[in-house]
C-alpha cells in the first residue's frame, strides 16, 4: 500500500484528541518511511514520521502546536481499510507522550480527489 501524495482528514476522534474534520494530513512516502504535515481545526502546524509495514499498517510519532500554543506529541498505530471507491480509511490507536499519557482512538479518511 502506498500513501504518497494522499490527503486525509479526521472523521472521528476520542475525547482528548485534537484532530477533527478540519485537520488535513498531507502524506509522503519513500519506501517504508512515512512523513506528513498537518494542520487545521485545533492544530496550527504538525508533522509526523513513521513507518509503513508490508500489510499497510502505519506506526508513527507526531508533534504539533495547537491553537493554545501548546506543543503536543504522541505515538499512533493505524490499520488501513480500503473503501469501495478505493480511498483509504485509517483506524488509529493513539497516545499522548507529553504531560498527558491519555490514550484514544480516531478515524481519518482519505479525501476524494475532487476536494484535494
């Protein structure tokens, strides 16, 4: 599975998460290395880096500045689901690794090419 050039937005998140439908992720992939930048909603600016496993699962670390100007960071493990129209939906388990160690789940979904 290749994530390069794909864009995702949040569609569901646990309380305590800062990603929403206004948060857009811009993915880049080089081999099994995944990078992304993201912003929108509560997130002013963020980056993530991680790896893509052979089955398409993702494991990454993320850091961002939120609208309260707090620096936040954590880790995430994502499992892909390929939708009927070929887009990817990622089912995520995340955990903050800053002053909070709160855990949660979220879903981000690839944006349709018309909206990208």
